[in-house]
C-alpha cells in the first residue's frame, strides 16, 4: 500500500528519512494548495479553453484585412527632408 502512495507523489516532494532507507513525503499532497490569483485564472482559462485559438485566428484575420485595406501606389511621392551642411576647415585643401 505504501509503495502505491509514493508512486503517485511527485519525485521532488520525496526524501529519504534519516532512520531507514524508505522514502517518505516532505508534504502531504492534500496540504498543497494551488494559487488562485487573477492571472492564474486567466492563464488556466486560456490553457483549457478555446480562447487562445480564437484570439490567434482573430489576430490573423485582422492582419489580412489590414493588408487588403491599406491603399497602395505604384510610384508613391515620398518627400524626404534633406539638409546640406558645408564646413570650412582652414588647414584642409579641397
């Protein structure tokens, strides 16, 4: 019976006792509590439900719509601001 109990307990919660070579749990499994914060609930919902797949599909669809809706020109008139800077250096010859 004890062997079947130790098989269900994760290995990182087990340690050999000082008196004998048998393994006993560090913490009772029923005492372990899972975090119940806001972020944990959202992460659990995304991992267990279809929300992540729907979010990815919606983002992909919006990206395709944005590409199709963006106007394109064959030769766009882009104005690039430029400035010419002239420096006179007395000891330099041109």
